[in-house]
C-alpha cells in the first residue's frame, strides 16, 4: 500500500494466510528433530528465515514499482540481477568462501571443500541417472528460465500474485520430489502431512484467484457508478453547469463592459 498504492480485500488476505498455514504445516514436520539439536539454534534459524523472507518480499515490491513506472523492463532487470548474483558468488569464492553445506555434523564453507573438477566426476547415485555436473548445468538453466518467467509475471500481475504462484510452485516441488526420489531416499517419500500441506496450498491459490476476480469486478462497478448517475441522453451530470471554453473566456475578458449610462448616452 505504501510503495504501490494497492489495497487487498479481506478475502485476498485470508487466502494469503491460508497459503502460509499450508507451508508452515509442512515445515513443522521436522521441528521435533530440530529442537533436539538445540532450541536456540532452531529459533535462530527460524528468525533468519523470516528476516530473509521479509527482505526478499520488500525487494520484489520495489522491483514491481520500477517495472510499473517504466524505469526498467523485466528482461533487463532479470539480466542485471543475474549478473550481480554471479559476481557476488565469484567474489566470495575468490575470498575463499562458498555456500555453507552440512555434511553429517560438520559444516563446510571454505573454498578448499569445493573443486570444479567435481563437475566432471562420474558420481551418479544409485537410481539417479545424472551426474553432479549435468545436474548443476540443469539447475543453472532452469533457474534462468524461472527468473525470466518470474520477472515477467512480476510486471504483469504484481508481487502478491507472483508470491501466491511461488507458494504453489514450492508445493509442486515437494510432490514431484516425492514421486521421483522416494525410491532413492526415503526422506523424500510423501506423507499425509505433505499431501495435506499441498492440498491447503492448492485451495489457497484457488481462493486467491476468485477473490482477485471479485475485487476487480467491484472496482469496475465502482468506476462505472458516476457514468450511471449522469442524465439520460445528456453528456452532463445532473446539476452541472456548462462551463465556457478557454477561447470564450478570453474574448469575454477583452470586450469592454458598458454601464447603463453609457448605453443611454449612445
């Protein structure tokens, strides 16, 4: 509302809350194990995730404002952010830091733990017909396609609708992962919690679509009310006087005004 001047209806807010409930319900499935490692670490992780989500959403709102104002096109914005992200990762790698990864009970985050030679190693896991290098290239390609589609969607439907779609996309990831990798790793297998979470997210997307359609119809009806109040067969609203044009007003000011005495004397 502050940056874009948009106001959501109560039904739209309810749909967003329902989507949040669906995603939270799935995430809380492993909270017991996480709490066993230390409640402080779990709470800290949740807080960091919330801060990251808020910052990510705020950046997307600003990006939408830039696109809607015509400051930058979605394609150029996508390219700029992609180049910036690659530059940051290569800069971190040059400084000896990589994306932290947990191997068992140890965290690896230094450059020595990663080698580009690992991208060409025959390290395909049993039941997965893909090596790390091919998987990495596929990830880069799919991320580029996703980024282009997201910024195009951001400029057309806005941040909130794009966020709703991303929530549904996350649920789809979980469902497809369970179908594809359940035979390889049992942790990917679908559970009742996962299925219920996916169903809640799907329902929230449908509810938000219906609420958005209804809000747009109400906005169109409200905009049409002044036209409906106009007098039939007339272009003027009731009680509105005819205003002189700019030329008529200019001529009226130039013409000398005559008093009654001048008219009698003439």
